[in-house]
C-alpha cells in the first residue's frame, strides 16, 4: 500500500527551517548535515560491535590488517573528520581530547562556529548492547574569523548555544536537536540511510512519573537528595507517587526516555565527587538546551545549568533535568535539607 503521508527528511527539514533565520547563509544547515553524516557512519560501526568477536576483528589487527579501534576513538575521529572537512567549524572540544582541536586550514579558519561534543557517551555500555549516544553543542565563535578557534571560543555559557542535539543509538537510531525554536526528533531509516522526521515538536509530558538516579551511590548523597528519593517513593495518588525508578546509566538514553515518558534524571554531587560526574560543556549544556526547549528545566540544584560560566573544558557539574515541576521539587529539597 502506498503511504498517504509524505516523509520529511532531516535535510529537507533543516533547509525549510532556514527561513526562521533571515540572515542565515546555510552554515548551520551544513554543520547539522555533517553531524548527521558522521552519526550514520558511527551507527554502522556500533551495529556491528556485537559481531566483533565472532568475525575475529578483536585483537591487535582486523582482517584488513588495520589495528582495531575502540568505538569511542572511532566516533571521535569520524566527527572530527566530518566537521573539519565541512569548513563551517573552526574548533572542537571533545570528551576524547584533553585540549581543543583547532582547525588551522584556510577554509576552517573562516568558519564561524565551534562545537563541543561527546562523540560516544556511555560507551562502557556497548558490550552489554545498551543504548549509547552522541551529544553536541554548537556555539558562534568569540574570536574573529581568519584563524583557528581558541579555547575562549569554547568556554561559553550554555545560554550562548546556537543549536544542540543528541543521537541515540538504540533499538532504532534517532537524532534529536534544537536551534532554540522547539525540539524535533528524526529516526534513521536504515534501509535507505536517511533520518526522517518522526517526533515533531517534542515536549515533556506535564506530569512526571519516573525518577532516574544511580541509587548505588546513596550513601554518598547529601541529605537533600536522600530526602528527595524518599519523596519519590512515597504513596500519593494525586502526584502519581510512588514514581517508577528507571536507570540505564547512559545519559542520552535516560534523558530520551524521560523526555518521552515524563521523568527526572539526577546526577548529583556526591561526597566522592563533589562536582558530580557529568561534564558541563558537552553533556549537561546540550541536554539542558533541549530540556528547556521541550518545556523542562535543567539545574545543578541551585543554578540554571545554561547560566554556568565554564572555566575549564572538562569541568563537571551536578545535573537535575526533566519536567519543570519535578526539577523545582528537587531544588526545594536541596534548599531545605542542605543548609
Ligand atoms: P562517560 O562519559 O565516561 O561515558 O560517562 C558518562 C555516563 C553517562 O552517560 C551516564 O549518565 C553516567 O555516566 C552514568 O554514570 P554512573 O555509572 O556513575 O551511574
Ligand atoms: Mg560522556
């Protein structure tokens, strides 16, 4: 049967949306396309990950005689190559690299944008066939065009993000992004290799019913977080409690499920990790931008994530993210019990 619906591809969608930015010259469009292309290549490798052992790729060399690369290193290289070749981006900060990667060639030096990226977040989950993701933020550079990007181009607060998104490599592969005018999700049709609009105008449900936290760290949490967990587990029909507990241990997958079903994700500070675990630039800020655009909220317990001024590239931050009312409730608990 012929479908009555016209499929909208990611490329069509991005080009259509350019009208929302009257002075746009297509640079952002090209950047998002480059990211989507690299994501498809990474997706292909992830899908084959389970075959590595039986096909004999594991070990020092693969069958082509090349040294086998870890998937997170492979993903990093793919995104760097796609963005470097694209000439819209003058530098990248990646979780995989201690310093920024400045693109010093005549094309990239004219690029107006920089990108903060976690090429393969949650990669320790790969061997268990658990969903993992890519997370990215796009900023306008601070320095003048004409030379490679500098660290100050990347040390910007999340409120300066021009676009942000994630790719989830799950039971299906999706790309979800925002340019500050709502959130849209695209599912990869693997038979043709095209991302198709499947989740237009994504919004958190008003009512949250899930809480996601690594409760194994309970003894290291401060009193506010412990009390909030207790609140989540109490019986109160009016507020749909007790909430359901769900935790994958893969930020993109946990966040994505909570965005669709309605839930809060918490990675608080602990006595062992006083700044939490997640990185502000390429983990917290992009999901914070998406959360806010989907009617939610992202906070470190006190301060709005996107207003935090980064001092270093790999700076960590506690993260409380989800439907507005749920995040506000955690803030209330932290305020009440942590002083
Ligand atoms: P990674 O960047 O080393 O992959 O770690 C980040 C991941 C997130 O995806 C996830 O939310 C978190 O670590 C889970 O941490 P934990 O295992 O401490 O619960
Ligand atoms: Mg990570």
